[in-house]
C-alpha cells in the first residue's frame, strides 16, 4: 500500500499488490468467488489494508472473465497503482463487459 493524502481517498495498491490481485482474479477461481462475496477480505488477502468499511462499494454484478481481465491487464495495473485514479470504485473496473468503458472514464 502506498502513502496517500487523506483528502484524496483510499490509498492506491502498490505494484506488487496490483500484480497479485490481477493474477488471482485471472487464475484463481476461489479468489474470484471471495472477491465477489467479500471484496474487503479478498483485498486483505493480497496485503491491502486501506479503508474497506463499506462492503456495498465492493459489489460487482458479474465479474469479468479471466480472458477479459488478461486483455485489459496493463490498463488495470496502471489504474490500480495510480494515486490520482485509485478509489474504492476501482472494483467496478472488474465488471464483465465494462472494463474498457470504466477505464476510459478515469
């Protein structure tokens, strides 16, 4: 986890955390299920300990497929580690069929 201005929202993931998150979302079905059912626990499992009080902000209607995540990996990595872009809404980056649309809004 990187340092962040408290007025800027939650801290971004550090590059190692982003890599682990993307790897596990693309390759680990149990982690994908945890991410959908309990986002804060999934993030804690990769070492992220930022504010995660509201589980409601972690809801994903349908998690993107591993193939979709792999195709958008570079853009997702950049968004996850960019202090200016990171927010708890980052979970919506992983919505099936909406990755490109969500990243373009940033």
